[in-house]
């Protein structure tokens, strides 16, 4: 796992390239005016691993949701959002 930092201006100007350059185990910390903002970009699988260390129920719910998707027990976009959008 490696950590990197990037300034908000550089991130805004190069978002696609920056995200494309990140590896699965990279964590990108975001700075503003040279100071860390407390915000980071990480891979979703790494996030799940980190959450497992803290919240086992979260991982159980993720596994349940993935099983529901495999079984086709899902809602369409229109069913979820209906007339809201």
C-alpha cells in the first residue's frame, strides 16, 4: 500500500488521469493550500477491507447485497427514483 498526496487544483485539473494512475492499494490524500483536508480517494475493495477491521456487520451487508444482485433481486432505476428526477 502506498500513499500519495495531491493538491485540490491539480486534482481538479487532472482528475481522470490521477484516478487512472492509482493502483488498487494506493491511497490518495487531498491537500488544499499545502494542508491535508482530511479527505482521501481509495479503491472500494480496499475500503471494504478497512471497514471489515472496524465493522463486520458492514461486510455482511455487502455480501448479502452481492448475493441479491446475483439472484436478480434488484430494482430498476425508474423503480427506485420514479418521478423524483
